[in-house]
């Protein structure tokens, strides 16, 4: 028997799943309750915390919240308001977070971030200079953790050093 629409759903993991063990489960209008239940139990069986969406949402839960956060950080940097380390320092001091938005962008990867931003903000003339600066970084192979250089140098990024928040 071939699977039908009732057996289709999405299972999305966050970056660094060994630390951030969420599994976002998203069905569609025709996904069966049993399929969602099976995915929920599977997520639990691999020590993930299941996050079940009640309806379809591009970006799921985590990325729906994360994208505007990273976008606003990129705006502050790309518009020349403040440099990337200052944005990260502000966020880390203000919230106690272990990294700021540019550390996150480096982990996600600049190509991925650029692709998302091009789709979201590609027609916004105010955002074009930011996209151009991101593209220039990509063209220089400054892709983030993947290449060892992005907004920070890896494997020892400045934001992980004890003196970064001083």
C-alpha cells in the first residue's frame, strides 16, 4: 500500500540538536492524528522535545521567531549603526545568552541567512545594502563556522572569550 497524504508531515530539528533538542512536528490539513502521534513518540524516543504545530507555518516555531531577530541585527550592522560584535555584546549582556545574533548567523551559515533574507527582503530598497554586504562576505568565502570565518573566526570566536563582555 502506498502512503497517502494522511501519512505526510514535517519533522524539523534545530541546529546543534545534541544541545538544543527540539523536534518541530508540522502536519498539513490532511495529516492524520496517528501520524502526528507517531512522530511525537519517535521524537521522544530519540530524546527530543516534540513541538507540535497546530497548523502549517513556514519557518515552524523557532525560525519564525529567530528570523526577525537576526534580520534586525543585520540591519543594525549593515546600516552602519553599530558593528557586529557590539550587537552581540549588547544581546549577551542584556539577556545572558551565550551568543549573539552574529554568532548564530555564523552557525546557521551566511549562505543560508542570505538566501532567507533575499526571499524576505529582496524587494525592500532599504535592505539592499545589507544584502549586498552579506553577498560580499559570501563572495570572500566568509561563510561562518563552515569556512572558519564569518563575522568571527573559528574555532575560537571572540564571543566565547572571557574578556568579550568586559
